[in-house]
């Protein structure tokens, strides 16, 4: 359930709907509308699938570390230790950059979606 919540975020659904509506297509031509809908569905599906794979990799990595070491809790404060032990020293820096990028992405998409909603 945590993966579903991490992959499908309400503000991104609003943002994607607004971006689809802002594209210029001939809405009077049914074949053009069907073609556009096909590509919009592919776009949404690919982005959700890539997001799911990234989240799955993170969860699987921490699950492997948990089973390997018997550690009872992996939280944000000590997640870099699990990554460092599993993948080496540079993994904790990649994790930090990923967390920073996720925060920036969430902030930007939330703001952009809010502009469409308002």
C-alpha cells in the first residue's frame, strides 16, 4: 500500500490532467482525439511504471538489508547506512541527491498543479 501511495499522488493526477487539456489537438476529428488519448495513456502508464520500478528497487534494497543484518528499523535517519553497507560508500551520496531531487520535484509539481486548480 505504501508503494501505491508513493507512486500515485493526487497533485500529479491533477497536473497530468491539466497538461493533457492544454495540448493542442483537433477536438472535432474523432480519429485525432482517439490517437491523442492513446498516446496520453501510454505517457501516463510509462511514467507510473518507471516510478513503480524505482520505488520497488528502494523497498527491495532495504528489505534485503533487513533480512541480511536483522536490523529491526530502517528509517530516514539511518537509511544511508543500509545503502552504504549494501552498495558501498558512494551509495549514501546518491541517496542524498535522490532525496533532494524528490523533494524538489514534489514541490515543483505541487505548485504547478495548484496553479491549474486555482
